[in-house]
C-alpha cells in the first residue's frame, strides 16, 4: 500500500509513491512523470525552499480546462497554465511531498501559522486518541487559535488537560489546542471526509456557551 495525491481537476494524480522507490511514511510521494509541480509562497509566485510550507501548484497535460459555469473560480484557480490547488505541503531534500492541510483550514495564531494535520498527527500519537480533527476558531487576541475534536480509544481515556500537556511537551507551544472536545465519532460530509466546516461552527458555538 502506498500513498499518493490527486484531485479531479489536477491531472488527476500529480504526486505518487513509485512501487520500486523508497517510501517515506506520511509522504504523498514525488512528482509524477510529465507533471510540473511547485510549492509557492502566499504571493502565489515565489517558490519556497526545502521543508518550508507552500501551496501546491501543478501544470500537466491532464488539467481541467476550468470549472463548469464558474468563471470566477476558474480565474482564481487556473493561472497561466498552472492549477493552484489550495493544498499546503512541504517538500524534503529528496523531493518527497508531505500534506499539511488546506489553506482555508490553517490557523494564524498571532502571526504563527498552525497546520491542522501536524497537530492532528501529534494527537494521534497519544495512546488515548483514536481520531482527531483540529480546526481554527476566531480569537480576539491571537486572531485565531486551534481547537481539537477527539475520539478516544477504548483502552485509555485522555482527558483534555492531559492532551493539552502532551501537545505542549511534544509540539510548538503556539500550536497546542486551546480547547479539546470529545466526540463519539467525527462528523462526515457527503464525500466521506470529515466535515470540518461543521466542526468550525461547533467550536464557535461551544466557545460562546463557556
């Protein structure tokens, strides 16, 4: 089993792990043959360096021509032959790409960028966590802060403060979840993916009640 990365309008698979190449756990792979792939800074032009986060853009023969009857979205995403995916990744020195999350999902905490997947991966290393989703919540002081929704394992219960202490001990202090809420299961959308928008709304609602 090997990971890859793709999107319908993007080729559809710009990044793959080759069967006979060395695999790196958590990596989407390397650029697929015939696909040009870049990571760009927030200006949409400047290429980022090794191990720096950036938005994935791709140019290949399989790109869609645009979005059906959505000229504004087409103009935003398709620029000078490149598709701007909205997905944030980093690339290591060997050319392996690692998914960090959607640009819209990122939390800017007092000027520091927090990528939900990195916090989720950290939480999932705790034995008391079966599943986790981290979303940004508006904050009057920091701008936004990460909030986590966690599904616990049957074997061990990791209460909120325990998990906060764990993320503080093993991750960047500014990235630790300010609140942790426990659910029986994470909500899913129509495509089977976690419904992050619903959790953003729920995080805001829960903060108002507290």
